[in-house]
């Protein structure tokens, strides 16, 4: 089976998916897009845990609505679920403000209680409703295509239709209130002072979360809904630095994760919901690696580049000091140093001579500035830091790579004219 | 509690150096008036019976030690914390009626500077805060935001992510956001905190410019050395109003002694007892 899958062309592959799996993938994609949209705002507001809570706490609302005659996917069920979600938030606030519980503990108490209540309701009501606690946790994405409704002559899965409706409602809600969502998320107090109805903005967001959650509940289950709320948003916020870019990227990552996860699960014959969550987690890991500023690769790269610059500058300075002492430049003592020499030659800062190499005029100017920085710093530290003379070299060896023209001039002005460094060497003048 | 025994509330003051063309006329309500304002966190009072009036546009400093309730006073003024008693009036009107005419600069540390927005986004928050539900920033708001960034000297950093600014630049972004509200009264919480000396001077120059344009600028400040130079008038606060009026007459050593060393523990002890719902020992 693996062999045919790998060797198939993309078109054959797409055709092999067929309408049943196609509907399931489409439903998963729309649901995860809904979750990623609201999740983006939740994550920057540090409310991820509340998203987790809401995704569980909607259960009793759904069960009660179903017991009252609603069908999963109906409007009544959405209303019931949203009410339960807002009840969670109200309970959390109550525990926090009135009972003095820390806010995260309050969330923990509220949603576990409500979720447990929902589980009890499901089991107590037994055969009267067709909700299975297992499905609630893991979803029944594979069965989504079999429960259909007719929309404008087209037969579509009920879960897909409700997911699209939720997508449109949540998406347009966010679009219309975006300005206030951003202001409230960034600086709630200033937003309130400026007259932004921050409570309404927050309640609207949480209602959106519960809508997205309910849409996702049936398709992918409570556990994966949490992953869809938090993981794509967290990944996107590592990669881009404006909130609406985060939202768009999160939606893209979520849709990709949902589709790839479903197809992988189908081919490997395992749980679709589980595989989607794993793929989303993989996307997050990848983001951690490649993020432009805090990413593992970027930080590794910048330390390598720094070490390389230090190495090259140290070679230059060593050559200058040798010249000052009337000797020829020292031979590179290590492979890295040899590489640095080669690079300095490529740059035209050193050139070959009879006895090894010597500085070009450009190289001499650059080297002089490094030695100047070094000796200025030694002199300055010697005057201001009460360090013994033999302790001055190591700090200067480090700071010489960080001093710029302006600060050098300030240090020089501070030291006064015609100063020598604490070892008695002259400090080269500035001539860039 | 006997207010007179505890403090000597300031009376309406008119800073002496201000131009004679002050907008204050007989019968006109003062710009900003706190009338017997008491604020409590839970049941614990943190600010007792503030009675203070500002009649003319000026640079007004609210000065006091840590924990004196300076920021709380500002937040109560803007309705961000509820008052346990008393009222605040702007031009003789309640907060709800005048909100669009107020600009607020919170303390810099109150927000997460790694938040994914750039400088322009933050200033636009101020420029668009008057638009109602469902409205989006248009050309007018963008131009306004750009002009305000220009006024604080950050025009060329409009696209920079806010986490990559220095402390002084972050403070100026906040200032630009308040400027973009085109307010008549500006309330600033520690605008000079964590800001290097040259940025402080720039911020001060902007605030002085607002004052000269006829705006009232009220700033919470804790540094006595600079307070004397920057503010036209000050209120000394230490859980209660110690003194208020023109800077030179208020920043006297006996007043400072009262503010910085003279809490006498009485209000502290009383706050504890009130919070417990009990008597003091």
C-alpha cells in the first residue's frame, strides 16, 4: 500500500482520495481555520488556557441542547454551547475575584467541573441521545460524510455546512471588530480609557471561541480542538510580527496541518484527529527552528557569524601588533585561523609577501581601529574600574569587537589627550 | 474620618507664571476636579478623600512615594478602578460625557512589548479610537497617526516591531498614541520612568508644547529633582492629599517631610483594619 501511494502521481493521488475523504478533509480544514482565527487572539491575550477550558466546558451545553430536542450541528446546540462557555468564564471570574483563587486554578476548577457534568449527563441520559463520550474526546471525522443535509440542491455533510457557517460568522465578526480586538489585546486599560467597550469585545471573542469549538467538536473532538486553537497560532506568532499576519498564517498552517494529517492518517490507517494534532505539533517545531529572530537556526547562525567576525578581527589585530613590533605576521595556529586568513585575503585586507603575508592598506586601517578600541578600553577600565593591570586584557579582548566610532571618541575625550594604554603602548588615532 | 485633621487639601490654584489670558472666567467650571474621592481595592482603602481642583491648562505633577496611590488616582479619574466615594468632573461634566477629549498614557511596563504589532499599529489605536463599532482606519486616521509619530520624532520607525525599540522610544510611541486622540486633557502615568535623560527632555518638550497649546497635562511622577523644574503645579500625595499648588510653594521641605516620611502609619494601619472589617488595635 505504501508503495502505490509513494509512486502515484499527484493527480492519481487526488482522484484516489474520492468524495468521502474529500468531504472529511474539507470539514477538517474549515474547522481548523475557524479555531486558528480565534486562537490567534487568544494566544496573544495569554488566554490559551481559557480556550482549553471552553473547548471542554461546552459539553454540558451541547448535551442539554440535545436533550431539549436539538440535533448536533443545529443552531440550538450552538447557542447551548456558547452559553456553557460563557458560564465557564463567569465561574472563573467568580472563583478568582470572590473566592481569591488564582486565575489559572479558577479556570481549572470551572472547566473540569462542567466537563465532568457533561460526561455524567451523557451517560445518565443513555440511549435518549446519540452522543458517545469517546467521540467527544476523539471526534468522528471519518463518519462526517455520512450525515448529510441538502443545501440548494447539493448534498453536503451536516458538519461541513455548520463549519462553513461558523467560519463566516467568526471571520466577519473578527474582520469587523479587528481594530478593537487588537487594542484590547495589546493594552486593555488604555482601550477602556479610550472608550473601547472591552468587555463586549472580550465576550464577543469568547463567543467566537465557543462557536469554533462546537464546530470542531463533532468533527475532531475536544482534545484536537485545543491543539487547533493554540498550536497554529503559537507557531505563526514565532514567524511573523503583526497580528493580522499572524492570523492569516495561522489559518494557513491549520488548514495545511488538517489536510496533511488526515491524508497521512488515512494512508497509515490510524486516528485522523490524532495525526492532525501531531502534524500541527510538527509545524510548531519547525517554526521554533526557522523563526527569524528567536528561532534555533537564526540564533545559531548569528552566534556562528559573530564568532567568525571575532576570529577575522583577531587575526587582523595580531598582524598589526606584529607589524608594530617589527615582526612578520604570525602564522595561523589553527584550522579556523587559517580559514580566517584565507577570507581576509579574499577580502583584500591581507596580501602575500616574501615571509608569509602582510596587511594591505585597507587591512591596516581596519586593524588599527580594533587595536585602538582594545587599548582605549584598557585605558578606560584602568581608570574607572579599579582592575589590576594584568586583568585588563581579557575584557578589552572582548569589547574591542563592540566599540563604534562615536563611543571611541567619547572614551577618548573622557581620557584626555596623549594617553597611553595601561601597558604603555600608544593608542592609534582614529582615521577610518 | 476628619479630613481637616488628616490633611490640608489644596484649594483651586492658579500657577503664577501662566498667561493672563487664562480661559478661566467667573462661573466657568474648572478643567478637572476631584471632589472627596476615595478609592479602595476590595475593602482596603488606598486613597483617602482627595479634594483637588485644576483650573487652568498647565503641566500638573502628581508627586509622592511608592505606594502613595498616584497611579490609582489616575486610574480612578479615568474610571479604570471604581471609586468608593466622591466624584471626578471634567469641565463640570462626568467622565462619560467627555471621554473623547481625554488622552491616557499608561505605565510602560503594563503591556507586553513582544506583542505582534508595529509602531504605526499602536499609534493607529489612538487615532481610530473615536470610530465606532465596525469602522476601519481610513486615510484621515493614517495621516493623523503619521503626524503624531512625527511630533515625537519617530516618523522613520513607523514600521518597526515595538519590541525592538528602546525604553525611551517605547514611551514616545505611547505618547504618540495619546496625541493621536487629539485630546484636551492628557493623563500620563510615570512618563519618565525607565527613560534615559535625553529622551526625558524630549518628552518634557512635547508635554510643554501641549501645555502651550492650551491643553492640560497631568503626569504622575516620582522624581523630586526633576519635578521642581518640569511642573507648573503639583499635588503631593501620600494616600491622602498633603498639599497642592504652584510647584515652588508646594515643594517645601516640610511638605516633603510630610509626604515622604509622614504617613505616620495611621492610614496604613486604618486601611488594614478596614480591609479586615475590624478595629485597629
